[in-house]
């Protein structure tokens, strides 16, 4: 699907309380898409870059307090809670979902599917969208060479997959707009 079709489809998926997974080549506009959906629907966009996480970070490191294990809350989740406290809606964008260690994927999947991790509960005003680069295990991307960590089939089935394709006419239209901001050189 081209960009404009993905925007509409992702909004429908989000409205149905499912999680769209945007698959597309690097630089195709997955992050721009998340920004546009947030803007169009008056969400505050908060991005978690999965490729920057190490095991235990998103789930929080444990400490023992009065004999009880308590997990630290990741700064992005603290940010989510603050925005919700201000009576705003959040679009949580989990980017590069397949460019992190498998253990990190599992932590993120817990947040995505169960809307909680180690005692932190994702507030109800939070919608989620995820994105990843294609793996060469998928039929349409046999020639791709991204260094990815493939999800297992059970994880893959938890998303509504939306495959983003390049559309030259849409790119030119975007490039000519003020959002494009392309250097004339």
C-alpha cells in the first residue's frame, strides 16, 4: 500500500484497538506516518526505539524495598503517564521492533499485548503502533539484507500487518510541501 492508504488503514486498526505493524524499507516514511497519525488524531507521539534497548531496560531494573521487588519504570513510560495525567491521548510508537534482541522483543510484546510490564500498566488512553524493516524471510522481501531478529509466528500473529510501498507521486507531492523541507541541492 502507498503512504496515504497506510495512514487510513493504520487509523482504522488503531480505532479497533488492534496494533498495526508497518513494514517497509528504511527511509520509506514509517516514522513520518506515526507523526502524521498523531497529528491528525490529536495524540502526543512518544517513540520507543527498540534497537536502542537492552534486555531489562523497558521492563525496568529490579530493586528490593522492604522485602518486595519493585521495578524501575523506563523514562518513556514515565513520559506516557505524565501525558495521560494531563488528560491527553498518547500514540506509543515502537520503532525498529525487529532490530533488537529477542529478549527485548519479548518485553515489548508484553507491553503491546498485555499493556503492562513488571507492575507498570499502560493507561487506557494509549494507542500503539509498531514498525519494522522487512526480513528476507517474507515473500515480498527475499532480496532484503537488513540485520533483523525475526519474530516467531505467535508474535507475528498479534499484529495487523501493513506493508508500505514507495509511491513516487506521493513522495514528490510531500517533497513540494513545507513538510518535505528538501534542500534544493
